C-alpha cells in the first residue's frame, strides 16, 4: 500500500520536472514546479504515516513546503507580471536578456 503512494509522488514529481524543462509558457512552468512540490509532499506524508508513528516530522515538513510553495508562487507571479508588462509575452524565450 505504501508503494502506491510513493509511485504517485514519483509520478507527479517526474511530470513536474518534465513540464518545467520542456514547456515554454511561464504559467505552465510555475504549475509544473507546484506539481514537483506536491509529489514531494505526498512522499513526506507517506513516510510519516507508515514509518514514523511517534514524531510528526513528515507532516511538519509537508506544511513547511506548502508554505514555501505559496510564497514561491506569489513571488513568481509578481515577477511574471512585471516581465509581462514590459515584453507583452508569456514565452520564456523572449526573456533571455535577464
């Protein structure tokens, strides 16, 4: 049963990794990074549920990564807004002068 959750977490992480590497749209890259964080959180909660019955370290790390993901998404969307207002495009290749 534990391996099913680990497989789902790995699958989400790989989808996010491939999406962030091969997609040209900035919003899709941000969503792919969130998929990667979701895969990591699933693995943390799985290990906390099945392997760590005394401490709640996996849950604490998962909540920490959810907070980091929210801050990262807010900052990235703000930077995307600033770049979009300058170039009028959401294609990553147009932002090579950064």
